[in-house]
């Protein structure tokens, strides 16, 4: 069955008849869940099944479960994980323990996601913040230099993959210098090409073999003074696909974010014209999804091949003792994780 190159959110804890009809017609590649969609394990399991039934195929289901302040699943039903910087602090003191903790934390997250039917996590975040940048990234970042970010990002990705969950590297080619929150306005980064190549791009280059990546709604004037990465043909072609060498499945960040200009239809068209493989729309508002849907192509050509290659990375979880993993994780970090 043909798929359309979109990922949509939904409005609530279950699907309305209108949503079922829309998703049946739209046949999106996948879906993404937010806190508004997550009440209990049984409810999420039912919702995931309903989404896949409506789409007519075994659609990937995504979530942002980083830890810290970006976590859609929270106690008491799910464990609370620390933000990325907590791992970075441990890595700075003891690199081997830091990498073990990052990988183990991601494996534990996967052990919660996989049984729910969620098989893609928008993690790891590979952004490298700089002094004075907006805290929209902040402690979500593992560290303030590229080498530890790359090392811990790979450990997190490996932990997810071992748990049967695909990682998404974000926000390519780097959101760490943004002076404003791209949810609310457009960040413009005036750093030189040399500085970006030295600090921002290396973690993404190091993880260019990962199956999926999410773009940054950020303007980099050194490469394109007008368009953010999501809608910049030259930046996607020459930097993301070229210099960085990422040839996996490339999704936009959320098209409803205020960093992007124009109507939802115009934003969607621009993201595909620039070279994105998938359009992401998160808020579940039907009128907006209908605007987006009018510009969504069928998944075909290189995008279809990249999708197949990404989904081929999904494997059954490797055997894992959760209780032993939790005990070791607490030993490493001293966290209570919200629940026992």
C-alpha cells in the first residue's frame, strides 16, 4: 500500500471519527504522540493500535522521550529520566561511566516505549549550545563541546536500537546557537562557516549512519541568509546531505512552529522542495492537518528507499533484565526515576 510522506499528531486520548476518516484518506507514514495523548499504558496501547488501523499499515509511532523537561511519559506510570546534561556531567568525570549511563538510560526508555507500540524516539539531541544562546536547548544537550556530544549521542542511539526503537538525531545541522525559541520565532545564526563546521556539524557527521534525522528551523547566514534549514534547498543538499553526509530519512521539525513563515500549505511545500523526505505536523488540529495534507506527496524514489532502510533497522529487543538495568542505572546516577 502506498504511503504519504507525513507524520501527524492527534488531538486526544483516542481517535474521533473525523480523525479516523482523515488518517484513512491521508495514509501517513507515521504518527507522533504528545502528553495530551498519554494517560496510561493500556490507553496508549489502544491508541497506537487505532492509529495504525486508521492508516491501514504498521505505521511508525514517534514520541519525544528525552528525559528532563522533554518527556511525554511521566510518573507515576513511567520513570522520570534526567536531562542530557546530567549524563554529560558524569562523562566529564568518568567517560566510561557516562557512556554506560547514557546507553543504559536509552535502553530503559526503550523498554517502556516498545510494549506500548511506540517504536521511534526523537533522541538523541546532538545540538551543542554556546554561551548566550536561548535555553530551549540548554540542559537537554549532553555537553558544550562536540566530541562528548557525539560520543554520548551514539551511546543513546545504540541503547534505543537494542530495545527495538529507532533513534532520531536532532536538530540537524545544529540548534545550539539559536538565540530564540524556534517554537515562537525564527532563530538567525550569524556564526561563520568555519565555526559551524568546527563545533555544530561534527556530532551529526559522527552519527550520519543513523536511520532518521530531524531538521532545525534555524537560519545559518553563512550558508543561506534567507531560509531556515528545513526549507533551504542549498543547506539540505550541500550541508546535510553533502558535508555532513547524512543519507538517512530526513524529517522536518514541526511545521506548525512559529519559526516558519507562510501558510501551512506553503511551509509544507517548501520543506519538500528543499529536500525533506517527511513533513512533521504535531498539534493534531484538523484544519491545519488538512492544509498540510494538500501538499504531501506519495513516498517514492530516494525517500521511499530511505524509509525502507530506516525501518529495516527495527529489530526485536535484545534480551534485557529491566530490574538489573535499573539497579545499575541508579548506581551510576543515583536517581529514583520516579517509581520503583
